[in-house]
C-alpha cells in the first residue's frame, strides 16, 4: 500500500478552513468540493489511458484518451457523497457506483448496508471516496468488497488520515495482490479514545449535511 500526502499550499489553505469549527455547512461543502478536485488531480496520475488519433485544425496527431473499461468512482455513503462532484469534475466520463457502510461506534467495525455496483469489476480501476481515514475499518472493508468483485487497482481519496488507520489498512490488506494507494490532504497526529482524528475536523458527514437524528 502506498500513501501520498499532497503537499500544496492551496490544499493546506482549504483544509485549514475546513478544520475551523466556525465554518458553516455551505462553506464546508464548497471547500470540500474544491479540495477533492485538487486531490483527484494527484490521485489520477496512474489512470489508464490509450492513444487516439485525431485531427486538429492544423494537422493529424495522436493524443490520449481514457482506456476501457472506464474508471469507477465509488463514494462511501453518506459522507463520501460530498466528495463526488469534485471528483467527477476531473473525471466526467467515469462511471459511479455507491457503497453504503456504517461503523459501529462501540466496536469500531464496519458493515455494509447498501450497494449499487456492477457484479463483475474485473479489470476496473476504482476510486474510493471517503473523507476520513480514521480507524481504517470502513475503508479496508470497502476495498475488500471491490477486490472480491474483481477490481484490480484501488485508489482511495481522503480529506484526512490518521496513522492508526493507515496501519490498520496495511494489516487488513496484507497479502492482497492489488495495488492500493491512499491520497490525502494531511496525515494527522492520532485518534482519540472515540476513534476521531486529532486535530481532525469533526464528523465530516455532520459538517457536510448537518446533524441527523
């Protein structure tokens, strides 16, 4: 597994505003959208392409297009939905699947409650959207779900990551013969006793959409 922390002043600036407790939900959504597009630029460096012959107004030439099958973007519900528009802005021809996963706040284990994905993902590159790589259980379960269906290349885009979550991913995905890359805006200090990232930015879903229930 490879972890890439994007080192860019615009990324750091937008993340700082996201962290601020005084940032309201509309601003949070807008900035998260912008930040994901910046992260997606780095995350798609290994997207599969193939040559294509075209004609410019001046002469024929050979360019580049996305290879088939098209990449699959998979937001993890519900917070991952807040990252989808920013990702699709960069990959508008990608297909989108959805994976609903929930973390038990006592055991910190993840379970799947909904999915809308092709049964056969053989040969597919998948881009998983999950704002917070905290304990790592949800993301590990999502990656295994996709690779069990045949996905052969996984890149996860996260706004924030914690060292404990990355270590959990390394352990849970040991022996997995599929390249996995984590692209994040920052590697934070640690998790607290409730499994939240410190200093973090709070609950991403609540800050994107408001508290439900």
